[in-house]
């Protein structure tokens, strides 16, 4: 079986594995205070044009999300996100468990827009009963979104402007950041300029595990390591994260493997389009959501593993095909051929 | 100015005030362990046909709601409610602050139905990724709702049946319980039989302050006083609550004053209907929501205080008129006359 | 039976009851936005020499304590208090339930000193593993303490100086503030100058219920009403608190009744001392802790209710006698006589 | 420099690294549902004589501790532990952040005894004001302790008996479990029989990272995966943990490497004893705490890295030497020789 079901079903890129093996016999200080974390942070900061950014390394995405969000908010403040947002839909209420309400707005293809945020900001600002509602203080967007779509630079700028207008923070969940960067004209430099804090995902982008969290807003930096520790996100052998991110960013490996996966996903998208299979959303990244009928699903399931997302109607489902650092050209060729013959 | 803006703008029914004055010089044990709380609980239990119910007295509604809900839920469990539900819309995220997600469903005139709850229960039961979502464990409904509507007995029974099917608890927020009982065929006995726990509001129904919380589900009783204390809801001079609820329930005063207010509200509703002013929702209780144009609002505002709920369109607003224990016949007469002359 | 067991076993001073009755028929805005709360705050502020202080009114002490403390702290910050402190010993873990650790230091007669606080501040400042421990950020002291003792002005100034040195906030729990002021040279003006926030207790000092919370530190003021609402401490009929505190502070009634109770407690203390009954602690306020043998306890229990605090040895107990606004001279005379005849 | 400062300063045992490399190219299901986690759990269960135990794998110790503890407790329940316990002293208030108070008792060499637990249980049971204090519901002990000491089997049985008497749960933090087992007659089978839940540490015992959490009490099993996910402890590539624990337990490697480290620590202990250097505590495991004077420290620091724990007096410090899977015989020989020549 050839797996296209997700982008976290295998270990890590061989270069990362090698780096972990090479450093396995050496001794380091614990809890993220070590030369590898420092070097990895430096490599990442080269892309940010923000030398004062704080870069932390956490193990997982849910952990990074709720740790960051709860560090930003006072008790009566809430986070705004799409109703398809990962923190709302797939993290077992972790943000609420940490004490904060999430205010959702309807997503369009996984995205929200500045107008929706403005409406919430305005509703709070003009409310005669502010004490009875939560203050929308942080906007959470994912880049790319859970449906593989990306925000354009103008869209991000408009969101930033609304955040500024209403005193909101912008947090970008970049669990698949590499694929988003490869598929758009948005850069890490833009992220550093427009977001108050954001993650650069490792787990789904070539690392064995790990997420980098970048904080550019100076007010959010103090005490952050305490928040990581308190929330169980501080790895004792923190250098394992530093080694991985250094390897991925030292020579641009991170960007290369994500771009390659995005190209492969483009070939799959093209194959479906050529066959007349409708896209569920028009995604430029490594996740492709298409609508297949049950016969087509059955045919492809003989050879491929992919994710059944949800039923669209009685005879059709929205399904997901993912590429990743380990997707081979041969597998994509085979899939494209089989799509043609559906 | 004659006030119809809400049902908590004055002190308490004279009989309650008298009872507080009469007992002011006596000494009692603290924290709700006193003869008055015991007697009040006994009076309430006469209406429940549930001699083993636990009856606690708390000061306020938000406090009662989040204390009850958090006492019922494990960390990964969530509450289901209408998107107009008080815990979701007007309690500053208190339930989430206590660690629990709220799953909302669209309300119709403030109400939700069994089918909506079933859909959530089924979605969780059939989810292949249960660990990534919260378990809908408690259904919160308000009786009457925030829009003055009430559930019929068959509706409540269907909701109970769905709760049973999916292992959910039913919590009824009865901040205005007296008005709901007066406007429907539902009784406290039905509440005790159908809900796992529910409140009987005092603040908006004739008391100076206070909410009775009734727990009929035996599994929810242990430790509840500890939860009240931990959440700051245990009044040192707890007998003040007992005295009030005893006075209200001893001779049916609670039911009488609420029925009277509902009758008065009915006269206001009739006056608007006769004038052709559309109801925003068809409410049988003490809250009347109608749609007025700006001229009508201006005219009535000369003499009456009422609540501007929200804009319906550029020239109309939904407004609320409330009656209460202190509403006089003369004031209702005057309002009805002025409505006629709009 | 004559009750000396606590200072919250009766309703309220007749003047307060009268004020509540007098305003019972009037209408007010809800949630603490009303003329009475404003007037009460103004009266209190006259004593503070701090015109910009924020004054909020909450129903109960536990509620006021955890609401204030959690509003002050970031997630990884902790509160410092005596191991006899109310928040540590008698509030069902409310502060921890709100997410914050309490660091305790051994009390001496209910009090802690600047040196103990400094030690904690220094330990944190010099810790090589700060992220693994909580930051002691707020010092909680009670005035008077749970054992009736009071801090002297020099002691408070030393505590303030240490707080300044280590960037800590000072919170004073004044559940029995009136008795403390009557028994020391510390004034509310000193409190306003030395503490960042403090409470002025009503429940135990003549009110029916209610605590005033004074915030003098400007950084702590924003959003505080949201915190009150979120934690269930916002009384719908907020003017009930305003009416009470206005009545107590308008003509100095609060100070008068507390001073009188302290004088009466002094007579009880003197009676015990004359009899050779040892004081458990040397308290100048309305709570007197003495060590009685079982025969003495039995003798006094025939006529008086008092609190058995804890066993001192096999034949002796530490017991508490409290005076309050309602303690009569006759009752104190009787008790003094009976002590003499023990 | 030769490092004896801790047991988590290097990567992983070569066999574990090899296993991770061997499986790096294979695809697995996510979130701990994979054949490796299943096989690892089976291997661990062979040692438990408890076929129905649930075995979960988490990334880190703090995470495992607070996830387990908060999953066990109702809001008003607290954990009991030594004042030197890791959850109290070194986890940034994570348990309190999750809403639960910790009740500490004074440790003796890192250990607590059944009598101390009984005193707390009895105090709660006999309290007339139970609602004002937290219920001690879970006993946390570490095995071995933070000072390297171990509980004997009779001690554990007495603690279990007290837990049974007062309805308490027993949680054993086994971050260094392997070293404890090697240094005592307690077995994993005893742990499974005596504790309700316990961890088997990987991070400090040969793994790259990871802790196994064993739940034997059936009441604690439901919903636990939801708690792990909600608290950010569910590794997307969960098989990485399964592969490691399978490798460590398949042929007893875990026990072998820990026993060897304990033997080496014994040689270091003997060397200090022979030299007349006093042990700070008498530890039979891989952590040795001794009291050195400043000259001795300076001498040893030329060649070795070890941890300065705390000052004992003006001229002496308590320091820690740790062995681990990677400690070589040559390094121990050198250290023993240098100790002799101090």
C-alpha cells in the first residue's frame, strides 16, 4: 500500500536522523539551554529580519498552541478562530481547559477574513455590557489552513491592520508552515513582521518531531520558558529539537523538501482535475481535498491509503491526499496513472 | 419613569424583606447549615416528589451555573447549549474559565431541540478520533429561555430521551423558573424527574438575591458543598438565603407573584399585537420582545424604561419589556394605553 | 445561650437593615453600576487619600480573595502567605483551583515578616532553574490575622519594602479590617499607601454581607469588573452592597462598631488574664484565643457558645471568643463574671 | 570533562537509536495507535502480572505527572506529597495550574511514611468544616526519590493500607524507576499491585525520551487518552515511543543498564566513604549526594562535572554525582582514584 493519508506517518528526513545519530554520544545541558538550540534559533532568525525574536522549541503542536495562547491572554480574554480551526476542532478543548473561550467565525475554505475579525472587535468595543462577555484579544489563523489553503500577503496585512485597530494579537499556527511558504509569496520575514507569534512546524515538515515557536512581540517574551515548563512542553533533552531544526534550516533543507512535496501535490491535483474529479477546496499546498464517489474510492483504496474526511452526499465523500518529504516520484506517477484510469 | 427594562431592578417582595428583618437579631450557624436552609429545602422538595433531592442555595446565577457545570464534568467533557444560551453569551466565559468547552447549536427562539443534541451525541459516538474532540456530556437549557420562550413537556421528554441515549446529563437554568412554570404545563415535579439538576431562580422572581440549586441525580450529590465553597458561592450567613426561599415557597408566594407578572406581560403582548406591532419571538412569559421603529421607541422612552436588545434593520429595533413582582396594574394600564396611541 | 463563637452569626446592624428597607422600593441599574455603589466608593475613598483608587463590591471573602489574586498573577506566578493564612487553610484550594500555587511560610501568631518574604524573593531571583519553580509575585497577609493579631505600621513598611525590592504585589485580606484598625495605629490611608490592593470586610463587621475591594495600583485596575463577573462575584442587584457600605462609612459607623467590639474583647481578655487563663496568642482585636482545661470548657459551655479551635494537650484546648457589632455589654459582663468564678 | 551531573545529558542507548533508525522509513498510524506501542505495552505488561493494565506513552515527566494527577482528582481534591517531591518543588506549579492543591508533609531523605499520610486522612475525615478544606485524595511518591532513596516493600504496603483506609489513590512517579528496581527488592509486579497508577521513566533510563504510564485501577482508565491529548502529551508520531520502550523491555535491556549504573554509583559511594566524605543521604541508586568542602569541590571540578545541590554550611556543599547508561567503567575508575587522592 502506498500512503498518502497524512504527512506525519513516517519518521524523519535522513539528514535529520543522521544528525541525531551523530550527536547521540555527546553531552549537553538540559531543558533547551544548549548550543544546538542556540544555533537552530540563529538559523531561523536569519529568515526573520528580527534579531530580537525569541525562538523556543516544543515537542508538539497542540502543546505549542495552548501554551502560546494561554501565555498571551488574561483570564477574561478570548481567542478568535475559524470554526474549522485546529484549536477549536481537534485539540480536545485544550484552550478552554486552560481557561479561555474561543470565539469562532465561519471559515471559507479554512480561512477567515479581516471583516469577520473587525465585527467581533467592534461588537466588544461597543458593547454596553463588556463585563459580561469575553474580550477578543488574540486572532488564531493557521497557515496553511486545515484545508490546505493559504492567506495571501494582502489578506494577512488586512488582518494585521484590524488587530492593530482593536488591540488584538495575531498568532499563526504554522504546523505546516513549510508547505504554505512554498505555495505562496508570503515569507517567514512577512510572518515575523505581521504576527505577534507563530510556529514553524517540524513534525509534518521533515523533522522527527518538534515545533519552533517564534515570538516577535517583546511584551510576550518574558516568562515564556516558565509557561512551557508549567504546561509540560519543556523537553529534558532539549538539544534533540535544536539538532533537528538546525539541520532543517542550516542549508534550506526545510524549504526544499516542502517545495518538493507541494510540487508533487500539484501533480496529483492536476491528475484529478484532468479526470474531472472536483476539488473540495482549491488547495495549493501538500494537502489535496477532492470529492470522489464510492466506486472511485474503492478503486483507489486497493493500492493507496488516503483519508476519508467526510461524506458530501449519499454517494460522494471528500477525501484527502497528502504528500510529504518521503513521497517518491514513483508513487506520484503511479497515483496519477491510476487516477487517469478511474 | 416607569421601569419595564428588567426583572432585577428592585429589592425584594415585602414579605421577604419582613422575614429578613424579623430574623435579623437571631443567631445561626454559618455556611448554609442552619434551620432556615433546611426548612426552605423541605418546602421546595414538597414540589419535587423527590425526597432525596439535594437543595443548595447560592447567591447568583452565573455562580450557580458554572459551579454546577464544572462539578458535573470531567476535564475532557463539554457542555452543549444554544448559541443564545446565557452561559455562552453573557457569563464572560465562566464555563471555559473553569476548563470546559461549550458546544453551541443554533437556537430557534432561544430553544434547542432533541435532534440537535442527538447529532452531537452521534458525532462523538461515531468519531474515529474521539481523543481529539471533547465529549458532549451535559446539555444546558434555560427555562424559560433568554427570549422568554418555554419548552413544552413533550419537548423536554424528547431531550431527556436523547440524553439517556448518549449518556448526557440535563441541566436546566431556571433563573426565571417561576415565570416559566406559570406559562406552561411543566411543573417542578417534571423538572425533578427530567433534569439531573436545575436551578430555581430567586433574584429575578421576588427574592432579594439567591438561586436554589436542586440536584436529583444521586451521582452528582457528593462533594457539592466543597465545589460551592471552592468557587466562592458559599454565603457565610447562609440562612439569609434560607429565609428568603422559605418565605417564597411556604405558601406558594413564588408561584403567585410569577403568575401575576406573566399575566401582566400577557396584557402588554396583547396591546402590542392589537396595535400591529410584531413580536420578535412569541413569548408566553414575563419578557416580551417586540419590534419597534425608531419613532415608536422615542415615543415610549418618554415615559418608560425598556431594554434595546438589538437592531433588526436600519429603522427597527428588537426591544424588551419585562414585568416582575413589583409591576403595578396601573403601570401596565398606562403602558397598554400608550401602546394603543402610538 | 449567649453566642461568642464567631462574628458572622447574626444579620446586620439595624442602621444597615433600615437602609436596605428604605431603598427596597426603588429601581436601580444592575451589576454595581448605580448611585449607591458610587456613593459608597466615594465615602471609602475619603479615608484613603487616593482619589484614583478603584473600589469594587463583592459578596464574599473567598470570592474576593481568589478573584483578586488570580487577576494579579500570570500563570507561572504564585502567592506567598502564612501557613495559617485563610487562602491556604480554609478556602478549599480556591487559589490553586484558579491555577496558582501558594508558597507558605511558617506563621508566628498568624503573622509573617519581611525576612521570610525576602528569603523567597531571593531564592527565586538567584535560582539557576527559575523555569522549574513558580515566581513569588504576590504577598497575601490578613489584617487582622486569623489569630486576631495585627501588623504594626513599621512591620507593614518593611514588608512593602521587600515587595518593592523583588517586584512583588501586596494584597491585604481585610475580612476583619475594622477590628484591626481599631486595635492599631494603622489606618486605611496606610493600607492604601502600602498595599496594591486590599479588602474592607463587611460580613464580619456589621454588614449583612459584602466585601469592598480597593485597588490602588493602577496596573491592576483594567478589566477587573470582567474578572469579578467571570468568577461569579458580580451581584445582579449590586446596589445592595453599595447601600450597606454607604451606611457603614457615611458617618463612621463601621469604625465605631468595630472599636466597641474590640473594647469588649479587651474586657474578656482582661477577665481571662486576671483569672490566670493563658492567652493562646496575644490578640488586641475582637477574637480572643485562650487555653482552657476541659472542666473550664464544660463550665462555660453551659451558658456560652464559643469555638473549640484545637487541642493543645490532652487536657487543654485552644478556644475562641469573638465579639461583634451585636455583642451586648450585659453579655460581656456576664461572661467576665463567670470567668472570675471558674 | 567527565560528566556525572545528571542522567539525561546524552541521547539514547545505541540499541534504541538503531531501532529508531531501522523503523524510520516505515509508515505507521498516528497518536499512539500503532503496532509498536502495542508491542511495547505487551512487553511491559509481562512484568506486571496485570493483563488488564492500561499502558500509555508520554513524552515527558512533568507532563505525565500532571496529566495523571488531574485525571484522578475532582476539583476539590488534592494531592499529598513530600515537601521535596518533584511535583511540588520542580514543576513550576503544574499541578496547581491544573486546579489542584498539593498538601505537603516533611520528607525524610526524600521519603514520606504511612503515618504522615494517615494524619492527613484523619484530619480530613474528622474535620467539622470539610467543605472549607481540600480532600487529600491522591498520594504522590517518587521511586526512587529525588534524593535517590527507595521505599522498601513493607513501607509501600503500609502506605497502600493507609490509602485503602482513607479512600486515597497511590501514584508512583517512576522517572528513575529502573534504578529503584535495581536497588531494592521491589518489583514492577509489586508496583502494579500496590499503586493505582505509576510511571516507568525512559528519559533518564536509556531512552531518547519518553515515559510509560501504567494504570492498573480500572476506574482510572476511561477517557485517559482524551486527557493526554488535551494536555498536549499525545505525540503525533507515537510509535517513536513504542519503538523505544519495546527495545528497552524486549530483552530486559532496561533492567540491565539501570543495574549497571547502580553498581557504578555504588563504587562511587564506596570511594567517598573510604575517604571519609559523608553522604548527605544514604542512597542505593544512581544518584549519590555527598557533602564536600570547597577545596574538594574545586579539586574535582577540574576534571568532572557534577551538580551543586545546596550549601550545607559556610564551607560545605551537598553535591550530586549521577551515573547512567552511558557511564563508562574507565570514568568511574578515574573518579574513584581522584576521590582517594582528595
